[in-house]
C-alpha cells in the first residue's frame, strides 16, 4: 500500500480548512504582518468536513500565507493535473527536501526520507527484494499463519465472552507483528488474548506522535524543546532509544544467526525476512561502499520498512471494516463472492485454503478495499519541496524551496473525478462491465502515491488486506457499537480518533 508520506505544517493546513465551516463563500483574510494566522487559529476542529469545500472554492489549489518573513507560506493542491505534474511529469523538481528530512529524523537516511541518487539507489534495492516472487509467497504464508494462530483465536475469545473490542487496536497489533516478522524475522506476539503490554509497538507509536508535533510546531519551537529535552521532544528521545535498542538487537541477533546458516539453503527456500535479504545482498557486494557492513544502514532500512507497512495497514483495515459493517449490502456481496470461489474449489468451509489464485478472483472484495482507500487514504497528505522554479498546470507560479502539499484526502472526494455520488461508499464504481477492476491513474487515486515514488508494497498490501478480510468476514459478523463516534484524527496516519468499538459474533452458514 500507504509507503508513508507526511504532511508539512499539517495543523496550519487543517486550521485553514476549518475556517470555512461557518461561511462557504467568504474569502479568508490575509492580514498584514500576521498573514492568515488569525483566521487559521479561530477554528481548530472538523477540518476534514471542510477541506473539499475549500479546495473546490479555490479551484483545487490554495495558496496559504503565514506571517511575514516566517517562511511558513505553502501551497495545497488536489488538482489532478497539478498532482500528475508534481509526481510524474516534473518529478525531479519536487523532492522531500531538507526540512521534511529533519522533521522525519527518526527515519534516518532510509527510503522514505531520502532524495536524489541515494533515494534511487535504495529504491532499486528494495524493488529487487520486495518484487521477488519468492518473497511474495513468503509474505502470503506469513500473514495467513498469523491470521490462523493470532487473529482468529483473539476474535474467537472476544466473541465467546460477548465483549466489546477496539478493532483498530486489534489491527494495530496484528500488523505490527506481521511487519516485525516480514522485516526483522521476529514475532513480538503483541496480538494475543491477554493483549500484552506493547513496549516496542508503543515506542513506535510515540515516535509517530512526536513526529506529528514537529509538523505542527514552528521549527524553532520544537528545536528548542529538543535542546532542552522538554515535552514531546523528551518523549521522542526516550521512544527513539527504546525502538533503536530493539532494532539493533534484532540486527545483532540476525548476524549471529546467519553466521550459523547455509546461504544456499536459505536462497533455495526463499523464505526469509527482509533484514536477512539485505544482509545477504551485502555479503554478495550488491550494497556498495561501507553501507554493506553498516548497522546504521540496516537500522534505517528496517525503520523505514516498518513505518511503511505497520500502522498504515492497520488503519486501512479499520476504515474498511467500519464501512463494510455500516453497509450490509456490501458485506453480503463480498460473502457471496467468497462462497462462489469456495464452491468452485470444492471446499465450502475453509477460508484459509484461499491461495493467491483465489485471492485474485475476489474482484468485488478488491473493489471494496479500493473504495475504502479512496474515501480514507491512510496518509492524507503528501508533502514536497520545489528545488527550482516552475509553473503548475493550474497556472500557479512555484518559487524555489516552495512547500507544496498534495491533499490526497480531497482527491478521493472530487465530483470531477468520481461523480456526484463521490461521498458514497460504492465498490461497484471500480468494476467494469466485463467484471474486472477498472484501472484508475495514480493522480486520481493517490492512496499509494504516484510516479517514480509510488508505493512498492501496493501488491503486498492488497494480499494482506484480502487475507484478513476473508478470514474475518467468513468467520464473523462485525457490528459497530451503537453511538460510537467514528471520525479521522489529526495525525500523520489517518487513524480513527476514538478507535473502532465493535461486537464480534460467530457466523454460521
């Protein structure tokens, strides 16, 4: 799916949108000296409800002005032609930039947080490993085993006790364990019936939370906090040290394990985690210079892969199950499709017999997942910085070092792309008359990014989501607790602000 992209100056963008709650047509005032800050600070909630209206009012692109000389001006766009221009046609002119790299300091020099030649080098390396057919089979087997041995027992336990559970928390634990297995070859078993304390996962969550504050606060403010070790920066330092200790321990253990293993047997089996794969590539000299022997390189690589595949996947599953639970007709069609595939396989009771061939035949399920990601992309913003002057297709002039935010959340809700029913959850919009999935260009469906920086793990994401969706929907009925509020939180990843409280009941056919 979503590699994770991050918003620049997120709060200002959110507050800007919120200003329009009371008045649809009144322009926001750009005051002398302070810019738009008074209007931005006047309203600070319900921002997602207003975002589409604001961008629609301004034709899909907004110039946001901060205080004079503060360097806080930026542009927000959801215009598909602008998005295509930035992500693809003039890709080389729009990088993450030094400020974003500094904000995302815990990611080190990994794939998400790098630009230019170093990014391209890492991208090619990751592509060669992740797109390997043996690794895809290994991932499928790993996720299926975790579903059988971890997810199903937990949901059985919950259904038997007839208790409420936060399904978002269940998915966070499930995807964190999967990411650790896939990247590090280690299972922290944070998903079990007693919901154990998640030391490493909690540290990972705290790093994400503190990173959000770096987006929100002025640069001088969080840097001062970092120097004085106060507030979120103090919390970040402790969480960072905890998670780094975990990563370096895994790296050290993996080196010891590899010293005792036969490389030939590992390569023939093809069932090994990405950390092992990178170490084996280093031994062959495929990772140049000193990086091949560098624990720092392996640490940054593992951290970026974890960031790309953990919280994002759990969040995507949370929104999908909320939408399915509140749209019974969609649930019924997914189940009918599963039954037909099972009957064709002459095994109408075992969901876990679904291999890649059966997963690929689940067209309606695939459409339902795409539709959930359209409405609730796990990363709502993709920030870029212009390295040189440019003019967008919308006519907006871009100066050197201009910050641009691609507002992915709004792109998925544009009438011009998706029609008048764009706010409805309608999987059928993804299915052609011939019964296949309609291909939508990435500048119109940007949940997995677009252009050269598009997400490498898109196919992996759909495999994982389909396995989990099949496992749960075949065995259980999910009902959202009455009155439970569901709305997106202001965060780097589009979590549900209050979680997803549900009741789980065993399904009988």
